[in-house]
């Protein structure tokens, strides 16, 4: 048996874990890139809670572009200067969850949810955001080169309305070309259905303001004339209203 064949047999017998080169004494195992990026991401958010800009100075690429949930785009200078101790009466933590990263050579794209728990002058607040980050491997380590943050919206807490008020909402509403949206009573509540679509469950956020369960970006705001009677329905999509006129029949 040749030495090459003997070595191959030995590798097959002892397995890859034993055949791998042993770490020198004191050496640390190499941290997988996704784990490293998860750790660095959590460090960035811990630094926000503690007001430690040095962490952002370290991990942000000089040419980073950071788009926040309001649509504002900032560079490294603005991001680092924005990290400061929380004002009196405000405290909280930000936890990175659902982290996933895909590595493409010296570039990695990570997505995750941040769960923010805040105490604001004695009141508890809870917010969640979805972020997509792009990292690049530099001589100094992995550095953040781009990020985009989106606020994750949830349904507001519903309120109970008097039956008489709910009855006022029931009816048919139409766009100028004749497309209709009908609100009708169902099981003590309300449902809406646009012509050609399936019915959707409606709840009240406040008097004259409804929302569709599972669609927190939309609101249905009833419009009233000077006599107090409903004249139409504004389907509010973020800051834009699609107005449906109330049909007379």
C-alpha cells in the first residue's frame, strides 16, 4: 500500500473532525460570518440604548447610506452624532430577532427584526422594525455599507361602537366610474366588500374611523356634511385619501 493510499484510508477511518488541523494553544475558533454579523448588529443597538457612539464609529463604513423608517437617508457622520444618551425619563432595550444573513464572498446581506421596548416617562411603548443591511469585508473587519429600516405596523386596539352609529355606516359607496364598496352588518359587527373582491372584517379604531383587520396601513374615515349625515367614505392609504361617495340607493 502506498503512503498516499494509506493516508486516504486513515482519513476515512478517523473522520474529518479528527483529521482537521488542531488549533494552536490559545487560538479561538473562527466565528461564522452570520454569527459575527448578528453579534455586531446587536452591539449597534445596545449602543443606542447606552448612548455609545464609538460602536457606530467602529462598525460603519465611511461611505455608509442609512435609510430610516421615515424615509430619511443619512451618512456616517449623522448616524454617529445621533447616538447619544437617552434623555431623562426615557429608557429601553432593542433586541435583534429573526436574524438571517446570506454571504456572497466579501459582501453579506442581512435581514432581521428589532423588538424595541421603551419606557417613556412612566408609560410602556413597544415598536418593531424590519431592517435589511449590507455588510462588506474590509481589512479591519466586516463594516456596514447600507441599511434600510421599515416600521412593522400592527392593527390598533378596536373600540366598541353603539349599534345606532354602526347602522349609520351601513350602505353603498362608489367611485366616479361606478366601482362600489359596500359596508354591511354581520354578526353584530361590520364587514366591507369592494365589488369583485372578498368581504373583509371591519373594526372601529374610533367613532367614524374603521380599519381592516390585517391591513394596518389603511383606514376608512367617514365624511359628514353640515347636517351631520354621512356623505362619503375616505379610504386613507397612509397620507392619501381615496374618496368614495355615498350612493343614494
